């Protein structure tokens, strides 16, 4: 179904769920898997004013490459390649996905409490910018912030059954012993 899967890993986060999910999907679909990590421009700006010490861009990028390599090894993942790029995460991820010919982007998603977005901001922006690439957003369960509602979009494809399975896994994170509300949206083409 998919030929090239791009897992977007936030090296500032502790969650390896996007890489683990992308690895599983790549094995099941016999697809090529790559991983991208984005260094935000704010990390590459000068520290202080005028003659203050400046940030060594090359050192930060190398530190990001090392951190990515260590995270992939710890997750037991061996992608066909990795990219560490700088930029706004959503734009940089879509640019790498286009450049690498990816047809599925897998990333973590952490919607903010009280937000009206179903996905996090980066995932929503990727959907807007990607123009036709599929997106698989993995929510990282946090026992301190239980899940209250799960919205699952299915379209009858093989991936839909995996999404339902992932929703079942997430539903185990309960609040005060109550199961979260599950909403299923069926998307029908034309």
C-alpha cells in the first residue's frame, strides 16, 4: 500500500511512538522507512546581545544527529536513512517527505488541553501543507493526563483497521476508571 514511510521524530520529546509505529507499518507493507528530525530555528539563534557568545550551528546539528542515532538504536529501529534539518517543523517535514518521495508521514501528536483541534498544531499544519500525502498521527498516552475522547477516522482501507487497533490501545488509558468516549468517523470518497 505504501512504498516510502517517513517517521518524524521530535528529538526534544521523549516519545519514540512515531518510529515504533512507522517501523511496524514498514515491515507489514514491505515499505522503505526513513526518519526525519527537525531542529527549530530558535535553537540556532545567538545567545544574548552584541558580543555575547553565539551558538555553534554545526555543533547543535551534530548533537541532534547523535541524539537521533541514539534514540533509533534504543527503539531498535534501522531505517534506510535519516535526515536532520532545520526549520519550522511542519514545513520541514513536508519538504523532506516530498524530496524523499514519501507517501505516508508518521508523527506524534499531542493536542493541547482545551484545544478544538483533533490533532496537534504540527500535525494539522502538515495536513494542510502536504497536498495528498497520508498522515498517521500517534498520540502518546500519558497516565497523568488521561484520555477523555478518541476520534477515529476510517475509510475502509487496510490502514483503517490498524487505526481502530491503535484506538483500542489508547482506550486503555482511562480517567478514574471510566473508559474514554470513542467517536468513529467514516470517510467516503466522492
